[in-house]
C-alpha cells in the first residue's frame, strides 16, 4: 500500500508522487547537451527524489552514477589521497549495484592526487558516456580538498571542449548552497587561503556550470496527478482538481508542504479531502516542529540582515526589488523563504504557510524583547456560539490600542503598529483558526490579512492614515480584494498616528455597492 512520504527518498512503487516527468525531460535536455550544472534548492525541496527519477530515465542511454556526500565523514576530505580513494570506491560501489562492475575498473591504489585521478578518469570516459550525479554537496563545502576536486572537473570539461581529453559526459551537483560561490564563502569563513602563484583568488571552480532554470515547485495540475492516483486507490470522492488548487494556494507548490498536508489529511483527519480538511491540515502543520521550520528559524537567528529583510517585507510592508545582486536577497531565495513577485518584481514570502509561521515568529520575538502592555481580552470575549465576532474583536482592540498609544512615538507605531494588532489577534484565534498575510498585496501603507476561523473567513485591511482621499481609495482596494475572495463583508482598520486627533475614534459600518465594510479608525 502506497503512502504520502515526507522523509527522504520517494519512489513510485511505495509512495504517492507528483508526476515530475516534465521536469525530468527538461533536466535530461541539459544532460544530452553535455552540460555541467548544479541544482540549488532549499531543504526538503525534492532534490534527492528528482535525482533518483532522473537516474531511472538516463540509465536507458547512459552509464548513470549517483553518489551522495551525506554521512561520508571528515576523513574523506583530509587530503587529496583520501578523497580520491574514497571517491573511486563510491564509483565502484555505485556501478557494481548498477551491473557495470565487469566493464569498469574504478579503484586504483596508486592514485594519490587529482592529477593522477584525472588521467585515470580520462581513460575510463574516453570510450563511455558516463553521467555523474552527486547529492548533498553542501557536506563538502567547508573542505579545501573539495575545491581541488571541482577544479579537476572544470579542467577536464575544458580539455574535452578543446578536443584534448575525455571527461564525464555530464556532471550534476545537488545541494542548498550555490557551488559557484564556494571559494569566496570559504575565504570569508577563514577556511581557505589561496596562494597567488598557484590559485586565482576569485575564479570559481565551477564557472563552467550552466544556469539551472527548471521550476522544482509543483503547480496545481502536477499536484492533481498525485491525488488522482490516491483517489484511484481509496475512492474518497474528492475533486482532485479543486483540492490541488487549494493545496497550492497554501504551499505555492513547496514539495514538503504539499506532501505533509496530504499526509495529515490521509492519516490524521479521516481522509477529509475538502477545503475544511486542508485548513485543519494546515493548522496541524503550524503547530508542529520539523527540520524545515527549525532550519528557517536558525538561519534567521544567525543572520541579522536576513532577519531584517524578512521582517520589513512581511510586517512593515517595505517593498524591495528582487535582484540576485543583493546577497541577502540571494540568501533568502536560496533558503526558500522568499519568491519573486512577477507582477511588481519585488520580493514576497514564498507561501502562505511561511507567512503564518514567520508572522508568529516575529510576534513571539517582539513579545520577548519589549515590555509591551498585553491585552486582557480572552477568546471567550469575542467568540459567540462557536463563531468569531470580528466586529467585537476590533472594538476591543481599539480600546486596547488607546491604552498603549502614548507609550510609543510615531516612528515606532508606523513601523510596528501592525505587529501590535497581530500580537493582539493571535491568542484570540489560536487553536481554532489562523491568519495569513497577503504579502503580495502589502506596501508601506497597507496590509491585507485573511483570518480563517471555523467555517468563516474574514478579510481585514490594515492602513496607516494618509488623508481622507486615500481613505476613500482604501475602500476601493478592500472591495477589490473582497471580490477576489467572494466576500460580502470586509473590515478596514486604520492607524491614525496624529496624536492631536487620536481621541477622535471612528467605528461604523459602511455599505458600498451591496457590500459591507466595518470601518475603524484609531
């Protein structure tokens, strides 16, 4: 019986898998063109599974060797001899399992450096088309000997191009970090000191690699291929196309998140393949600890520039142009935290689940670092007969905000005021509902929040007062967003930071074009 798998390699014989044949076809084209390249994607993005499926396809035409640096230990990288001998042993084991042992003699005890290894590989590759794939290359990225290995592969590639030698037909390296920048990274970490006469400081040992532009995320149609296979086995009556679209809305196709939601519905939610079931699966996912989330938090904690970038984009609403020329943006993209908003060419958090998790993270950090006055409102104060009363919630927040307004200056409130509201809102819906920030719509003066609670969904727009004309425009913006969500009721919360008019609060219902907006100015 197949299952949804979120740990390690997935295989079509044992696991429900998205049909990635289209992606495999694109990668194979690079192999057919004899390219050397790297698959750099965030953790748990399906790299290992993709390599396995690629190997199945390539093995029909090539001698395809798949290795991994996972768990090889430091001894392999102690010196060139150790690396060369371990590398040849891995090649031998890989081809033995593939039935090629009688054709290739990999191991040679006399090889002690990369020059000798290069000659040995030339002899083997001169009469064979061999594709080399190495997974988990990050495990080698702190070792200088790995640079020498990459340099050897580069030299052999160039010799082949120049017609003076033979090399692997294609080489594919998979990991999180960009191998092109490995030398500069090691230099900045103090782990590599090049000798000018022997090495060029800034030359990349992997500058022969072509760009890898295959989209490794899953679109809704691809997710549907997995659900249709599941449905054929279980006959739940789900609408695979609709459920796939709903899953994609929350995950933006991040492979681990897609599989984990499906696993939750299958195992923990009695196969409730509905929009409500997906919401409950998301709720489970938000409350658990896993290596993906832990790794994201670790990266934020260890890099203040990365922390500030994500905080400004998600909470403050600062619009930042997406460019790989910015190393912090490049890092955030590499870790899978952000994506490029194609409409505005700006950065945005990569999916809704990350939006929720990161907002909760920033709220928690803010609560721990400030003496902010806490609200005394409890969930029972704003829940009526099991349903959330958003109007009452906003009225009580207005009272709470008045109490804390004078404790902070205008600059603080403009930057952090929306976090004050999220800090107030989170404990009221926690456990029974969740919210997410529509980061692709945020700007410095505006933020859209969607709150799901039970069967109800609430659309809230947060604004900073910028004049009466802009306030009327906010109605139109909110109405447009309500229309996209097919909502008849919306909520507009405006922060008026002018202290001289702060006491003139406004809370009223406004009806426009048959739709209702609860307008609150504080």
